[in-house]
């Protein structure tokens, strides 16, 4: 590693950081993280903190998962790369595909198509949805529906179904044929409805209205996160996703579950869709599939689509999509080891228990600080605080103040993520009760600064 002075002098000077204004990064240099161990990270000055961001929702097993590191090293020594384009495969990706078929059996998903990450997975799923309808002779089904506040990556098609203007306006016009309905977000919604069950019904009615307006015969798919993540950790009412599934079925529309964040135990179950008893037609995965140790993702495909594609005799089912690193053997080896550890440790159970502890602690902080307008979570280790300058008007907190909360929380021992007025918490799924207390103690110190 270069010396500390070199790193600080060159910090943000020769790169642009994702999701940041270049000038902000220059004026407020990012924290330089140089080590990770367990659920803790260490910065260039030697400050050690609990990582309540979990890398970026993905380091479920922590930073010292030796079986995954060993699997990567062994695969690099044996076969560091080979293509999975038509005509070739590799042993690691064949083994992984069998494991994923077993893992997602309860979700009705039996085939995998490999990508390099979450945005890729969303792009492929949206493409496959259109292709499915074309194979079936319904080529008019080309439109997409999604939720406002939903996040589906940064590719142009994924950004087009994104429901947050922060990820859209700088790059518009985006893809035509993408339409959004209100999210089941009790704290802020156009209906001024605070009852989650009633709000779910209003959003579903808006969906039915949009389908009628667009024409069901023109719509390929509806895409949603089972629990909205980057939009502020918004869990829908339990009635919402099952009713969404029924509406899609009734109108011949595919349901895509974007589980890039929620799959592999984050929500306290193996997938977010299982919380609501729903089997999607397509599922987007990435992030925790390799614990963040290797860029890798997979689109999981339901048996209904499998039968249509594999029975095709016209050639329309040929998949004209793929990436140089689709099914990368090192990524596949990492995923095999990661999936093995994920199941061995039953991390979903710890996510459920520690998530309940964290959520209860956040509720206590809300009672203590007026700056906390809303607390969301209750499904594993996905939680958020929405900060406001006035509870009565719900006016969002200003950027300077939430920046101060973030900095004081970090100084007190915990790295958190700020997204708009939200402090988002997504720590590794292997954290302990003591780590949860550290997070709450740090947030207490940070909120007191506001």
C-alpha cells in the first residue's frame, strides 16, 4: 500500500466517484478504507468502525470469509477465465447452476443466466420478458411498469424503470414505454394515506388503472423490489405483492422480482419474495451471491418461461444477450463457496433476530429525537431513518445537517450510508448483538449533533 500522505494527496483527484458530484468529492474527500475484517472496516488513519453499510448491501458474510477467498485463489490457479458463450462452459458454473436451482426451488426458479452484476441482471430480465412474449406470438407486449421510489440499476433500460428522479433526470430522455405507479410508502404518498393496508389497495388500483389505460396487450412486465431498498427501505403491506402477482397473471403480464439486494438472507428469509408467498417469473440477483468479493450476478428463470423458451422451434428463443464475463469461472467458484457458507451459517436467521433488535433500537431513537421523522425496517437487516427538519410538515432535513449526522456517527464508531434525507443501514448478516449496540450508540451520538 502507498504511504498515507500519497493516498490523501491524490484522494478523488484522478477519479470520479459513483453517485457523487465531482466537486463534492474534491471539497470533501471520501473516507479511505484500507482494511476489512469481520463486520468492521479500518480507514487510512487506523480508525476502526462497524460497517453498517455492508459494503453496498452485499458483504453478507463479512470481510474475512476464508472459504470464499480460498475458492477464488484456487480457481485463479486452475482456470482464471473461459467464455460461456455457445459451445463452451466450465465446471464451476455447471456446479453453481445446480446449486442455484436447488436454492431457488421454493421460488419456482429453475434456470440461471449469468451477468456481471445487478444492473446487468435487470437489463437481461427486462429483455427476456419482451422476448418471452415474442416467442409466444405476442410481440405487442413491449412496455414496462414499475414503482416510484424503486431502484433498478444504472443501465439505460434499468434507469428507465427506476422510480427516483435522482437517477433519471440527468440522462433523459430515457427509454420510451416505461410507466410508474405510486409506491406503498405510508410516510409520503400522493393519497395522503398513512394506513399501510389501505395504501396498498390504492396503489393496486392505480396499477389496474394504468394497465387499462396502456392496454394489457402492450405490457411485457412489472418489475419491483420485494422491499424497496435504495429508495429508502420501504416494505410494502403483506397484501401488496400477492395482489400484484394476481393482477399480473390476470392480464398476462410477467412479474420480475428485483432481488439484487434482498436475495440470500438479507430480509430474514432466503428471498424477499418468500416473505409475501410470491413466485416471480424472473428474479434479478447479484451482490451477496459472491459476498462482494467478485463482480457476478444471475437472472433466475421460472419453469413457465423455461418451457416456452426450450420448446421453441422458430429460433426466436435464441438469447442474443450476454457479457464477456457471464459465468466467469472465478465468480462461479466464489458463488459456490459463498452459497455454501450462507446456508451453513443460516444467516437469514441471524438477519431476522439482529434486524429485530436494530429496528427496536431505532424506534427508541425516534422517540428521543424529533429530527427522526420515520423509522422503516422490520424485515431482517434492512432499516432506515428518514430525517426531517420539522415533523409536522415532514420537511426533509438539509444536506449540511445530515452530513454532520453522518460524520458524527462515523466518529462514534459506525459507517452508515446517507441517501437523500435517509440514513440507510444494511450491515453484514453475521454481526453480533454487541455490534448492533455499537450501531445504535453511534447513531445516538450522530443524531445529537442535529
